[in-house]
């Protein structure tokens, strides 16, 4: 179903604003993303609030620290009831393995499902030119995404966050069962903003994305409900035989 694939990003600094969006979309959108902006403003209460409403929460805090610190953060994230948690894959194999172990232990202790764990590859605001210049490398961006995806899989993570333009690459190196969550998704009727490596919702799903993340094209629209329904219809039309 199309609504299983859409994650709406709640990039607000007020819990009240996020609640308004859920009120508008909650009868047909299942997944919502809480990032650094809302979590910094409202804390774990934001996750617990939306979970109590029966919503699935992607906790998008992109942890990147020493293994022990990230393990503790992931355990705390699991305790809030978050369904999906991510971390920068560039933090390394040991860090991601520690995160997986911590999530397993916390879930077992609380007798709850373990959250899906994702490695963030390369941010969708970075294009080929800025990657090579900013990271002082001649390595292709796609090659780096492939490397980080393989590393995430080796560490025991469930999938990665990657641009829709790298879906085929990730599938090739990690297989069909490895989850791919794609930000950088923009309908044709909206502006790209600060995103660089982007596709439309239907293109991302057609390429094999398991989930797409859409924020401003929905939450910044004059009618967020209509915008979300248009995106879901586009996905449905593309995915139907």
C-alpha cells in the first residue's frame, strides 16, 4: 500500500505544530519522522506522544559518536518506543555494531519489538562536486554510498538512508531485503530547496525505495492534507500494475 511507504517529516520547533500536522494527516498517514529540530525542542515526549496516538515514528537523530555513546543513545531511543532509528554509517563498523547490540538488549529487556536501525550514507544536500571538494577525495560519491551501505549491512543494521539516485547501487551490493529509506524526494510541483540528489515520489518507489521521506512539500503546503494525498496517489498510480 502507498501509505506504508510515506514518512512525513515533522520539522517543527513546537510540539503543537507537529500535533496539528498529525491531526490533519493521521487518518491516512502511518509514519512520521522526528528529527533534531523537534526532538531538541520537545525531547522524548514527542516520540511518546505520537506513539500513544498509534503512529510509527522514525527517530532521525543521525547519531555519530564513539561506540559507547551511540549505543546508549540508541538504547534510549528504543525505550521511547521509536520504530526506526538512524546513525551515520561513517561512524564505523564498531559503532554500528554497538548500536545493534544495545537495541537488541533494550528490546529484550522491555519485551518490545526492536526498532529498525539505519545507517546514513551521504546526505542528499551533497552532490558529486561538493562531495569531492568538501571531503578532499577523488572517490565517486556513488562508490562511497556503496561502501557505507555494505558496512552498515555487515554491522547488522536493517538498512540505510540514501538518495533515490543510489537505490540501484545499494540494491546491487546489499540485496533486495536490505531496507532503503530515501529523503531527497520532491514532487514535480514543489521546489527542490536545499536538496541536490532528488527524484519524484513515483520515481523513488519505482526504483525500489522501501520508504520515502517528505517534509516541506507537505508541511509547508497551503493544504498539507491535499499535498500528502497527491503524493500517495502518485505512488499508488505508479506502483499499480
